[in-house]
């Protein structure tokens, strides 16, 4: 590796993976620069504060909390979290066409969900979840909505090997003051340059050249942590190009879609508060959390095809309107007068993200390995899509960032002496 570079390491992207890489590089004494295209850090981890309430527009739960490195950070910092298990859990309320379903129906739907999961685990080939489950169940359309919420795509586009590979402990802990804020806080002191998109990476010379609006930067090595859809879009030009195996993998591992909406109320609207699945129409589900942590909010979670259709057709306004209409359907039109304001994400149209979290196509789970396979000792990819067993999570992304630095150190990258 060349020693005549401006930086030992450049990290492209300051999301969870980029922050993980930055912390690992700092521990190794590497002279590092992190470049972030957006005007903030965190990537798909993004907490906003509205009306005195912290709300996550991106990741919100410390998934698999007992093996999640962010859990220790949250506990050490004294964050208020809700420690509860979700393994096999089904929301306590299910609404269909504006009507709350009785307990027998809700329980039967929960059993169908569990059966679908077990069938996905039992199938021997890497096929779609749709091919593995009972498609004649009266709950099949509700399950489609559930898959959208969990994976970001319908069961026809979910790999059963992805289902098997994901390491789930059943611990999903929300953070009151924001998971995004927690992750961003870990980046304090890291050398991050925001508003600095990378347009090209050239590794044909003695040093790796990175093109930015601020000019050309040189480094001995580069870690790229942007989403697979951004890589596939061509917004970053690679010279030489990424290997054919990586380009093929980018076609096979794509982002699903997930958006979060917050409606701020003038007081409680659901007593007692519940977590509910609302089905405004077949196959389309909104997950709704009323008054989480006792706050005057209605949190909406829209995912899958529903989320991307709304976001692309009408942006944040469409996502907010759809969520409000769905809640009004179950609580009545009087709710509209109790809404003080609303906010929404719009990840699928954000050019720096282009979606929610990754889902391998059926028969293509092995493509994840191709994304993380080392192909050059001066260039590596990282991010949740590269994780072997924690894809679609912030902690999975973070770990891949630390691993990418570790691999480069093993390959000979050392701190410069200047």
C-alpha cells in the first residue's frame, strides 16, 4: 500500500457503518476522513425533535438487543429504553376495514404468521417465502402487509435463505430519546465532512483518488458504506469498475421500502394506548403505536409497496394523509381536530438512500457474501446489506464497518507516520 496519500483511510458515508468504520480506524490510529453526502450524519438512523418530542424517522428499535453493540451504549448513557421481547409476538390489536377484530381472529392470524415462519425455515431450497407458505389462508393478505413491515417487500420477493440467516433474539428495545440520536452521538469527535458527496473513486494509481465537490482527496484505502441502490444508481463512478460479481450482487440485493410518520396530538386519543395493525385495504398494513413512552404521538409505520407508491406519488404529504385517514377510520373523524402537526420520512426518494433496508431476491441470498467478499486491499464495501446475519439493522451495518477496517489492517494498512 502506498504511503504518499493525504489520508490513510477515507470512509464514504456517515451512517451506522461509516461511524463503525470511523471508530475502528481511530482506535487503530489511522488518519481518517469520513465523507457524507447529506447535511447530517446517521444515514438511515435519524432522530428529529418536534414539539419537545424525539421521534425516529429511521431505525427505532435496538433489535436483538442482547447482541447489539448499541445496547451497551444506550445503557451506559442512561437512555430510557423499553426492554421487552417480541419473539413470536403479535400486536394486541388488529383492525380490518375499520373494525377491530375479535381475540379469536387475532390469535388465529398470529398462528398463521408463526406457521409461515416455520415453513420458511423448513424449505430446503432458496425460494420465495410466497412459495413456501399456505397461500389459501384467509390471513394471506394480512401476512403480505406484515412482510412489508418486517422485510420491506412482499413475500414473493423474500428469500427463504434470508429468513433462515437472520439472527433474531426476540429483543426489540425502543429508545425514548431516539436511536438515531444515540448513533449520531457515538460519532462525536470523528472527522466527518457533511455535504460532501463522492462522485468518483479511482484506484488505478499509487493512491486512491476520491472526487468530491471540494476537490480530489487521496487515500491509501477507501471503505464505501452507501446503500446498494445508491451504488447501483451509478452516482459514484469506480475506476476500475467494481467486479462483475459485485455488480451482479447489487442487482440481487436491493432495498425494500419503509417509512415512518408521526402525528402529534393535543392529548391521549387511545386509552389505554396500544400497538395495532391497521389494514385499510387488502395487503396494505400500517403499524400504529399510540402514545409510545406516554407521549402525545401516533406513530405510523408504512412499508413495502404501499410505502414506495405513496412516497413516489405524493411524497411526505401522501404518507401523512394515508396514515391519518387510516387512524380516522378506526377512531372517527373527530380525531382530525386533535392533530397538532405531523412529520414523515421519505427514504425511497432520498437520492442518498433510495429505500429502507435490504432484501435478497429469492434464490439470491448468496449475493450478500459477494458484497462483503474482499476483492481489493484498497477498497471495501460495508453496510447492512453486507451483514451475514443482521442485515436490515443499524447494528448489522455498524459491525460491517468495524470488520472492514479490521480486514484492511490484516491486509497491511497501517497508520502513517507523518
